[in-house]
C-alpha cells in the first residue's frame, strides 16, 4: 500500500490580500489533503520566526534565500511513495525554508505533487524549481495553485485535484 507525506510551509500573521490570520493559508490546504488522503504531515518552520507585519516579513525572507535555517529537519522519506510539497509563493517560487527542508532528501522513485497558495502568481516557477531540488522524482505536471484568500474554503477544489 502506498504511503504519502505532506511537506509544507505556512505562515500566519499578516498575509497579502488576506490581512491578519491565525493559521497560514497553505496549512488549510495541507489539512485538506491530509483529511482526504490520510497522508502524514511535516510542517517546515523557520528557526527564527518572521515578523508579523507582511512588509517586514518579505524583507526578512529576501535575506534568507539560500540560507534559511529551520527548527527541525526531515532526514528520511524512504517510507513514502508520494510527497506533496506545499508553500506560499515568494517571488515566483516556494518559501526559502522549503529549499532547506528538501535539500539532502532522496527523492529517487518518488511521485511529487506541488501545491502553492498565492494571490496572482499561480504556481510560478515552483514545479520547475521542485524538479531541480527533488532529483530522481517524478514531478506531477498538474500542480495545484489556490489563492490564499480562498484557501479556507478550497476543500472541494483540493478534492477535485486529488
């Protein structure tokens, strides 16, 4: 029987076009996928939290590109066949912490499904960037992009994509 894992980054506080939120938009989508598939979940969390203010946060995130320490690293995904990689779009791709989380993992023979939350960027270059990071994986060409402002109410969209 195949086993699935959700690796996701999500940020609460002030979000673009949504305002202040208690739970990040991507986390809603991750929870829907978990509920519908029974997948295990791994939340990628920055070692140093971002500022609550959106504009300060994006400036902090720019400085973390290529060097975004995380609280806990996932070291082994060998038990999983399908990996869902989910992130908000930051400058056209995944959040900097996702690169840290994915680096060093063996994706050989895995199926990777990409999900983004955004406010107009769609999937951006996330599928191509994930393909570069997840060497040896079959990256599903049909990713899912959901507007963050609609994430809370996107369960049927997620179900249709699955």
